[in-house]
């Protein structure tokens, strides 16, 4: 198989580092790695497949000869640099919010809408982590009977905010346990021993952008406006994995038993739902894993055709890096580069 030249923009960050490990672990057909980051990281050494690489600054010229570029350095870098990469013949898989709603850019979750990849024009968007794990679990149910309304509350790990937030949780926890005062830097309030109903910026109706992304992205991925998602996104003091308490309202009746049967056969999903043995999905069990875990499946008696689910996945893997690498694998397999 051909070996591809692959750039990772944001190679020193939480998502970028995870992309590198997943490329290595899945033995992606890569011949040359081009690790890129900000000026601050120039010259930093990375080991990939037992070879040394040195980080370079992300500049348009670095994309010459690159086949695939993963972007995970924030919206501004994607907006500035992804079009430059595409102009140079590179296929971009972007982890940021920059192009997700761009009609020219397919928004892809391989288990859900791989067929949308055929329309790509060089730039493919990776959804927000909270959307990705939710749509993986909801798509097989939506295929059985259309889901019309979703009410979701998220419990999101600090790794979703990057390396700075991981450090902040560790330091705050140690300081508070030692009886010291802490000064929040990444979040507006202490995250240790706390929960913040605030992820991304607020709009004038009182929703955060993170919450609105879940509605807009789900509509685009499912290719319908006839599904509505109402979200409350909450940051909690765990390092890894996002959990979601989800209510779905379906057109026809969907029993918990049928939902379990459908989900057990669906790609990328592991049903963990045995209350007799106290088995349900948890943050610590999902960390480092590729599957989307679903449990606590039960009828919602307060609405017609309502079902409750608890959905957990590793936010850095299926929520970001793994989904991006799976998109690249699809492009290679389907000859779409
Ligand atoms: P992080 O740990 O803070 O890492 C940020 C990365 O961006 C670092 O590699 C940093 O390089 C690089 N960077 C910053 N400014 C840059 C610039 N001007 N030019 C080139 N590189 C620059 O953050 P993260 O958690 O990895 O997240 C990075 C981005 O990925 C987020 O902003 C978001 O857009 C996206 N993301 C998406 C999801 C998802 O759900 N799909 C989840 C998390 C994050 P230095 O080390 O040199 O500063
Ligand atoms: O907060 C999380 O758990 C996920 C964070 C995602 C994120 C963080 C900073 C900027 C995004 C995203 O993927 O939507 C962005 C962004 O690109 O806007």
C-alpha cells in the first residue's frame, strides 16, 4: 500500500498527541510525518514509530507535498491555514468548529454518514466530541424509528479543554487538599470538586455554543431538520471521557429491549446494561477505549415514545482523534484522496 505524507497541526496538544498515538497504533499507511504547532514548539522532538521528528511552525509552505493534514490547533489556525493546505493539494481533516457548518465541507462520523465523504472538496470536518458519541449511539435507533427530539445533559472531562485544563485540575486538586487557595486560570471558577454548567461562550438566549453545536451538527450528520436537540453541557472534574444523559422521543414506540438488541449489533457500540450486576458505562471504563458505551436504557414514562440512555465515550479518542483517523482510513480505503 502507498505510504502517505501526513501532517498533524497541533501535534503538541492533547488531540494532536492522541492522533499520533492512534496513527501508530492502527498502523496507518504513513511514509512521512510532518508535525506542526505554534512558534513556541519549534524544534521540539517527537518520537513516532521509533523515528525522531522535530516540530515545525505551521506555515502554508509546510503543506507542499502533504497528502493528508489533521488540524487540531483551534478555529483560528484552521480558518487561516486549512485553505492554504487544500490549495496545495492536501486533504484536510479538521477537528475544529471552523468549517462544520460549511455546506462544502462534509461533517463525518464513519459509523453514521460515511457516504457524505464522496462529496468532499479537500476539506472534511470532524464533529464536536459531544455530538460524535451521541450520534454513533442514536443513528441505529433513528434508522429503526425516526428520533424527533433529544434532551441531553453532558458531563464532560477536562481533557476536552486541552493540556492546560488537565494541568489545572491536577494542581487545583492537590492545592485544595493541602488547604491552599487556588486561582482559576483556564476556567472561570475552580474545576476541582466542582461542576461548571458552562462550556464555550453563551449566546443571547442563554445557551452555550457547545450546546448549540450538538443540535446543528446532529441535523447536518443525519441530513434532516426534523430532529431537534436541546442540550445542557457541563464540565466535571474528571480527566477523560464524556458522559451524556439522553432522552429521545421517537416517532414509533421503541422498547428498551428492542433498543438493546439494535445497539448490540451496531458498529462502534458496546452495550453495558446489566443492573443485576451493577454494570453501566463509566468514565474510567471508557477511558482509552474506542467504543461508544451505552447503558441505563429505560423507558421514559413522562412522555409518549420516550427512551432514556446513558452514553459514554473517550472524548479524545472517538470524540476527536480516533474519529479523525477513521475518516482518513475511509478516504484511503475508498480511494477518495
Ligand atoms: P491543547 O492541548 O491546548 O493544544 C493546542 C495545540 O494547538 C498545540 O499543539 C498548540 O501548539 C497548537 N497551536 C496553538 N496555537 C497555534 C498556532 N498559532 N499555530 C499552530 N499551532 C498552534 O488543545 P487540544 O485539546 O489539543 O485542542 C486543540 C483544538 O482541537 C481545539 O481548539 C479544538 O478546535 C479542537 N478540538 C476538537 C475536539 C472535538 O470534539 N472534535 C475536541 C477537543 C479539541 P503549541 O504547543 O506550540 O502551543
Ligand atoms: O470542551 C470539550 O469537551 C470539547 C471541546 C471542543 C473544542 C474546544 C475548543 C475549541 C472545540 C470544538 O471542537 O468545537 C473548539 C472549536 O473548534 O471551536
